[in-house]
C-alpha cells in the first residue's frame, strides 16, 4: 500500500468563509504537483481562497500551513481565537490518474485537526473516498481550538496520504463465477467457463467513461502468462459483450508472431466482440508474466511487450505501446510481487501476442579488400554488424570460408546501434574460397593458382607453404614431369674452360712484358 507523508504545520486557523465543496469529474493535472506512485496520485493546493493554506515547498512536497510562517498568507495573519471551532473546505486536491479505481484516505494522529471531504472525515481506511481514473477530490480541514491559547501552536505533525486499488462499488459473486456490481452505476459480469476463457458483459456504461473487468488471471500460457484485467472505454454508453481466449500456441486465423525485430512469443489471446468498432474507443489489457518463467526462458522483465495482429503492419504484427507497471504502482494496485505486470492500449481488436523483445544482431555489407592473395598473405574482411532488435545484447560474429568457421568476434550493441568488425584470414591451400561473416557474403577469395597457368601475378601463396616461396599445388592436381639434372662435365663445358685458360695466360704474358720502373 503506497503512502506519501507530508508536512502539516498548525498554529491557528482562520475561520472558514466559503471554500470548495467535494468535487469529482474528469481532471487534468496542470502545473506543479506533489506526485507519487509514478504520478498516479497528484496532490496540489486547491484553487480558491482556502488553497492559500497549502503550498509546495522547494522539493515540490505539499505543506499544509495555517501558521504565520505561511508565505502565501498576509503578514498580519493571527489565526482564530482560542476556544472556537473552525473549518476550511478545499485546502488541497488529490487527483488519481491511473486506469483502475482507488480508495484514498489520510492517516493523521493530531486530535485537534481533522481532514475532511465535503464535511466528512477522510481519516482512516474506513472513511476512504473512492476515486476513478482522472478524478479529483478536494480535501479540507476542521480545527478544534477549544482550550488553546491565542497565538500558540496547536501542534505540528506529519500526515500520510494512503491509497489502494478498488472497484467503484462493492462486488458480489454467485455460484457460476460471475461478478456483478451490487449498487448503482455500470454493471459488469465476468464468466469463467474455462481457465483460459472469459466472457464479459457491461451494462449501463457512461459515455466516454471507462470500466474495468477483472479477468481473474485468465491463462495464456498456463499460469506463467495471464490476462488479468480488461478496461473498456465506451464511446456512447451502449452495452458491451466480448470474450477472450488464451493459448500458448498461435491461433490458426492469425498465425505465429513473425516480428522482424526479434520478438519471441510467450503466448497468444484472442479478443472476440459483438460491439461495433466505433462504440468502444479504447481497450487496455493488463497482463502479467511469472518471474521464474522469465528466468527459465532467458527473458528480461523490461522487455515484455504486447503485439497485435495487423494486416497493414510489416510482418503482419504491430507492437503496442506497452508500459511496465512500476513497483510503486504495483504496490498501489496490490499486485503479486512474483510477477511482471504490463499494460497496453489498443483501438483495434483482433488477436494479440505476449512476447519478449530481444536483440537481433546480424552482419551486413561484408566485403574483401582484395580478390586474390599470395601464399602466406592475408586478406582483410570487413563487415557492419547492426542490432535491429528492440533490446540490447551481445553476440559472437563468425568469419567462415566455404561455410567452415575460421574466427569469431564478440559484439555488444544497443538497439539500433551498429559497429564495424574486421578479420585477416590466411590460407594454406590454393583455391577459391567463399568468404562470409555470419550470413553476409563478402565474395570469393582466390589463393594461389587454381587454374595452373603459371602466371605469377595471378597466384597466391598460403601460410605454411614451401620455404622457397613456391606455390603449393592443390590436392589431386597433375604436376609436370621431373627435370633431369646434369651430372659431371660435358663437351660444351670443356670448350668454355679452354677459352678461359687461354685468356688468363695471355693476360699474364702482357703483364710480364710491361716495362719496369
């Protein structure tokens, strides 16, 4: 149960002169407010003269101050005379902005001061006031100054604003598992013929207003994924009848969730209705997923989303604006702590899927820096790796040649982020290799001379080849006949040797004939 504790400063209170009466109806929180439970409850000084007794401090917390220290009151303010009773309506307002109904009350131990709504105490749970979505209530004060001395403080303390989820009226159940509103206003009926099936009826709805149906944890994927509530906003106040059915596998009429951004379905439910599309302006689903189930399936609580089958959407499914229920709101609504709770609105009514958004990391635009290499040389393979999913993630990106893995790199990316990777492979055997990074083809790399044409410019060596830089022949290729090496000295060698000796002897003779100095 959420609580907001705020300051109450009391010294004396001016006698009430008018003020705001209890007011409800559609409201929009405008201007600064003291909020809690993820802004589902907003507290503000009331409009009108008595709103001067309340203000927001520097931390935007509501302060109720009926002493001379109040900066909004005149400097000559002295309060009421002792021995009197005083009251002020409409000092501050509380607005509830969530989709469900809430009971709101105030806990305050000071006996001389009572918080009231329309003259009735709202102190203690038994004296709560029920607020619907976007509904506002004005809270006033009653002060008993009898026995107090003029100019002294009546006491200072803190007060707690408390709230809990509730239906607008009490509900009764019958033997058939139906729930009907016992008193006036909208009447709702929910039947539970099977654990994964619900039938809903709404009568006497107010035009433009919403009504919440308790689906009672209807099973979508057993108890791991359930539909908990359905809120209908009626456009014209006509009666509504609809039915929901859940199942872990796809409905044949819609097929499986095929999201291009990597969502993994956890289950499906169908929304079948008899009302015309323009009679209901919006439906909001509240779904929950078991935390242990998420741990077992590797899902992240922040990544649960609802999808709607849509023929016009890419891939046939449209992701709804899914909102995770904040822990503070979960406590406000008294929802189970061992489940992750999400809500999503829709204005079209077909088949829906509960899914876990995941990263979708893949390589694109792979390329080679050259088409051929020599033995022992490496080629550079580059690729762009992008995360096209809706969740951050990490993945090993793999370089392959003819489908065989050669190397990997770890890449971590946020949704929509991309990164460049590079590899430098080398090959031991000549041939042509189809190079790829994951499923992205980089092209064909020629190593050595697979055609055997002897053109050195078109050949490539492989790492670990022959020491003299020769090209290793591919396995099974025919080689040229061996060349016979000469042995000993042949006649041609003798002729050359004789010429060499003759020149050498002539040179010696010339040297000997030169005159000596």
